C-alpha cells in the first residue's frame, strides 16, 4: 500500500506540517486583516467628515450616503480638545464593546480577531483611532460587526485555500526529492542485498558505494565491508571443506599404511639388540598414536568427533613421552628441556588427546627457538589445587608474532612461524575445551612465551555441561 511506503508517509507528513505552519500564519494574518479593515473604516469616516468641514450644512441624503460609504453609523472627531459629532445616523442597538486602535498589542489584536470569528451575532461596536495626517486628536466611529465578520471569514477561506495549494505543491516537490535522493538509493541498497544473498560467494555482487547522501554512503560502505568479509569467510570455509575432504582421504590411506607398519613394529620388541628393544615401545606408541589420529580425523570429517575418554593417567609419563620425541628432533641444536612434574601426579584426562595438546604446545615452542637460531630452554611444570590441575609450558623463544596474538586459537590464521598453518594451538584449545578446561596465553614477548593448561577436578553435572 502506498501509505505504508516511505514516500507515501513523507508526502502525508509534509502536507500536514505545511498546513500546520499555514494555520500558525493564518491566525496573525486574520488579526492583521481585521485591524486593516477597522482602520480603513476610520479613514473613510474621516474623509466623509471633511465634506462637513467644508460645508457646515449638507443635505440629509448626502450625509446618509457618506456614512453608508464609510460603513459606519456616526463619526466623532476630537479637534482642539473639543469633541464634535461630525456625522450621525440612528444606531440600531446599544454599543456592545469599544476597541482602541491607537496602540494595541499583538496579543490583543489576535484575541479580538478570534473572538469576532466565533461570535456569529450582529453587534454595534465603537472604534477609536488617530486621524490621518494629524487632522485631529481622535476619531471615533460606531459600526456593525456582521460585515466585519463576513469579510474576515472570506479572507480566512482564501488564505486556507491558498495554504492548501501551497502545501500540496510543496509536498509534491518534497515527495519527488525524497524519491530521488532517498528512496531510490535505499531501493538500490535493498536490491544489492537481495542480489548478494542469492550468491554471496560471487564477489561481483558486492555493492559499490556511490550514494550522494553522506549517511547512505556510510551505510553502503559498511555493507560493502561486511559483504567483503563474508565473501572471504565463505571462500575460506569452502577451502577448509575441500581441505577436510582431502585430509580425510589421505588419512584413510595413511591409516592403512600405518596399520601395516604397526604390525612390523611389533616384531621389533622381540629383537635381541638392547637398543632396538628399548626404542621399540616408543616406536610402537608413536605409530599407535598416528593410527588413532588418522581415525579421529576421519571421524571429524563425518562430524562425529568423539568426546574425550576421561581416565586417571600419570601426567609424568605423558610429558616424558612428548619430551623424548622432541629431543630426537633437536639432537643437533642447543636446546634443553626441563620437567617439573610430580612423579605421582595423576590427572583426569584422555591420554591420547592430552598427548596431542602437550605435543602441539611443546613442538611450537621448539620450532620457535630453533627458528630464532639461539640456545633455548623449554620448561614443563605441573601443579594442582583443590579445584584443578595446572600444566605450565614456558620457553625462552622470541615470543608470538602480532598476527598470532590477534588470531590466537583460530585455524589457518594464527600461525606462529613462517610456513605454519596455525592448527596446533587451535587443536589444543579445542581438545582442552572438550575436557571442560581452558588453554590460556599467560605472557609472550622477547623473553619467551608461557601457556597454561587448566583441567578441572570437578565432574560437571548434566545441566552445567549443557550451559
């Protein structure tokens, strides 16, 4: 419906406001018209009295004609401190009111005019004023109010008609201006949003800000920025989906390869070489974890990531396995590891997932120190309180770069080194959240980086877990 549109409502409001403005002008205009009407009667009465001054004796018919022409019943002129009845005729009724036009205020004129408009009866009033051209001190006339009220109504109707024409004409002009400068740009924005919603991945559908109105241009600029970010996010999600499909396929085949390697590694445990027998369990454990990781990746690709299988595990054993694996990778570098984990400390966690968390954190620290090319140390310290277990991983590396701090724990955005994908921290944070705990960045800078893993001791009830 037209009245429910912006143009229709603006047209109606403009018409109403212009009419309201004209009404506010109408009241003083009618008051001024009444004043001019009365002053004109005084002037005509003064001119009629001049005929008597020129000739003391005039015929009754001429006197009557002069009074009718002036629109009054009698004329009194004050000259030389003497009141003179210049012209007179019978008055049909007593004088009901007197109005002095010598020095009236605006409020008095408006009040008298509005009172006359609402008084339909015909009364006789007395009007006082100053003679023109100093022809005396005071002129006084008596007259009827019916002709005055009729003239005021006729003038008011003409003013209202003119106001209506002006308001409609103004409203039409404003209506056309609003359609040109507001409605069309808004419709263009709506059309751009609709077109973009049909294919948000198509960058050609992103709106180009070109509105002439500053506010609309700001809205278009904000919309273009939002659409640009959304298109980029959709493309990234599409690439991630494709990458996830590829990873799932690779993990499927890699699992089969590792399963065969796992079968052969079992035979190493029966080797007579003491060194091989000592290394075999770690090799078997690493291959087993790799197989489990492939299976988890396949499950994740089907959106069936299993929850952690919580159990009481010795934290020192898991930390030791991670550190031993990392030591093999830095045999030729000046890098040391410090383990401060109580021997009997048990935590409630999924051992495989906790191994992945600590492995990602320690591997990131090791890669940062190796990339810097300076000697360094990685420290793993564990403690517990009544509420939680805390694992503190610190290093003496160069600290996290700015991009990594801005996109911490976001995959493919928070890489800590050149060539990295930022997956390690994202995976670690997600796994710890699955345990009901948290992974926090305590500090980072030229002196090193510190991460804190917190695992709760309390077992959440169903309602708390849902929250």
